């Protein structure tokens, strides 16, 4: 029997979607869904099938290709096709060319050089959470969003004072880095499974 949530994909409990995700994955690896805007799409929920789809020549993630077929297709929340020519939304050979251009910025030596700064940002964010004194914290708002947002902003050279207008509608999402404290805390993030 088809799960009715697939007919309104995206209209589920966002605070705890994991039981639903587990059920959908248990029901099978690929599902046809209806998005909030009424368009049909395919939901792929297992790694092997996702890899196969991403490597299949007959499938495309290029918005321009989709628009050529049906001008009404514009993904919900995207600014439109004028901004859809980036590495994550084009097919080869454009994807290959853009990936090659970006790969130097993500080389092992470059990433290793970023480690001290990223650790300082992590420490500052954890200090902020601890300073609030709350028993329950919103890890997305207080850590999971501001960490990549701050690192990417710094990589792109966005001045700290210009970051407040970015993010999901709130200046509170940007992190103003302070010097991290060096006092130990029992919940400090550690790399435990990478062998380093």
C-alpha cells in the first residue's frame, strides 16, 4: 500500500521526521512523490540507487534542461534558472569543468590548513551554547547552521558585518566569533572515528 505522505512530500513533522524517513526507506529505495508545488518527482532513499541515478546519462539535475521540457518546472525555494548554473545543478561536461576549477580549494593541504580556524569557530559556537545556560539547545540554530555558514563566509571573504542579512531570515544565524575559552568541557566535540 502506498504511503499517503508521498502524495504531499515535504508536508511532514519537521521536528521529528526520522520515523517517517525510516518507514519510507523500508518500503523501498525509489518512490514517486508529489512535491508541495504539485510537481511530480522521484525520491531516492538508498545510497546504491542514488549513485546509480546520479551516474545515469538519461537523468539530469540541470534546471535549464528541465525548463526546456516544461517551462512550469521551477524548484520550490530556488531563485530561478538565472542562478542555477553552479556545480551542484549542472550535468557533465559543465559539472566536470566547474569541479576541476574548485578542486584546488578543497585539496588535502588546503583543508588541513583550515583546521585551526574551523576548530576556533567550533569552540566559539560551543562556548556560546554553554553561556546560554540552557538545558535544551537548538543545535541547528546554535551550531549546525552557523558553523558551515561562518566557514563558507570566511572562505568567500564576506566581511563579518555583511553576514547578518544572509541565512534563513535571521541575523541570529550568523556567528560573531570570539576568542574560544580553553577550559575543558565534558561535551567537547572530538574526532573519534577518523583515526587521527
